[in-house]
């Protein structure tokens, strides 16, 4: 199965701990929704993306003649105002046009969603968003899974797994002085990276999702880079192009089997 993933426009270096409990929605081979709450309904579902085990969470979406909004959520009690995090996970929609993962906050039972990432894919898709929790007095930070919205009495559903929240140690925003075209992406053997400007003795760094360098290519010249997968396992990687000791472009690639 090929996964459809949402691209990021920045590179992040992450800490190694996660703030979300039971983001895989299982305990061994048994489903587990503990630490999660919901508004319109949620239940375990026997499905998962690659590496996600056996179970995910099926979140009831809202509908215009019933419960609105359709959220599953977890309170992040350790998060404080202004902390920067990357929220990531996998999701797909069965009968709702759009589902997503969001930073959120709760005050007196009312949920407000902040920054997020969405998908309308009917296959497992990777989602990721970097933001801060903007909290005022009485607010509690939360991770919110949005089950979608449908018209009339029809109930939509969103499916979620491998939800992770990691605090950002450092971030290098993409101030793209030149554009990068990557094709194919996702890829399984090799991909071609094309640049707008001509490179002279540049370097390409490939980072895993924890900010660790997985591969490095040096002495790159011209406008075309052929990137071989080599021994890299499937997953999400970030590439950083450096010339004259300056970052000229950052992008994201996906390796599949």
C-alpha cells in the first residue's frame, strides 16, 4: 500500500520524548483508549498503518442534525503557554470529507482547536504540524483528533493512529532561496532532486524524524541530484541543502517499501 503524506515546509530537531499517552491505542495486542476522551463517540478499530500494530481509534464525526463537533482529545497537562511542539500521526477518512489532528485547548469543558493538519484520503496518510499552545488563565492544552463533519443525519468517521507530540529543541524555518523539485516522492529505490539554481560544491544532509543525520552527500555540482535509498529504512526524512556554509533549501522526502 502506498501512503499519501502531507509535506512540511520546515525542518525540526526534536526531543526524544512524547507527551501523548496511548497514541497507538493499544496495549500489546489489546485495544486501549485510556487517557482519551471524546464528544460524539469513539471506539477501537482493528486497523493500523505500517508499524502501528493492530488497533487504531475510530472517531465519530459531527453531523448537521446531531452532535457537533466530532472530537477525540487528550489533555496535555505538562504543556505550558508558548512551548513549541510537533504533533504528528496517521489518519484517514471513511465517510467524512476531511479529518485532522490539531493543537487545542480546553476551558470549562469548551474545546478550541488551534493549528492542525488535515486529510481527505481514504488511505492511511501521514500528518504533521508544528505550533505552540497558546494558553490563557484556565486553559488546559490538548491534542484533538477531528472526526470530520457531514451534512444531514449521515455520520462521518475518522481513523487515527500513532499520535505523537514532541517538544521542539530547535527549528530552522524554510527561507527558500531556491526551490527543490523531488520526483518521485514517495520513492522506494531512488529519487531525483532538481534545484532552480546551479550548485557548486554543495552538500546534502538527510535527517530522520529525530533530527539525526542518516546520510550525507558532498561535492554536489549542477542542478540535478540523484538520491539513492541505500540502506535507509522506510519512513519520513528531511533534506537540507547547504552551499557556502549556508542552508539554501529544506524539504521532506518519504521512503516506502
